[in-house]
């Protein structure tokens, strides 16, 4: 699997998780950056909603976990 495909799949996993937890109308800012450098994947998620910082951080942590699981799975296959 190409790096671009892995990045896209990991990005989608994080986005899908966030969208399943947070209604779109409550999201003020969402930024997901996924990159691969020397077979190391890096995922950075910024989420701002009207739900509060603590809840947003929990959602980001859960999305990171989902994205990292997807990344590990895909990196093993490639």
C-alpha cells in the first residue's frame, strides 16, 4: 500500500470517529494532519467545539487511538 493511501485511510479513520461523536454544527474548528516519515506515522488533531476543552480532548484522544490502530494495521500490511 502506498504512503498516500495509508495517510488517506488514517485521516478518514480519525475524521469518521470525530463525526460519529460530534455533530457537525457543534464543530468550530477541526484540523487533522497525518504524515509519514521514515516509516513513522505522525497524527495531529485539533478540535474546537462548544462542548468544552476537556470533552474535546477526550474526543481527540479517542480519534487518535482509532487512527493509530488503523495506521498500525495498514503499516503491517505494507
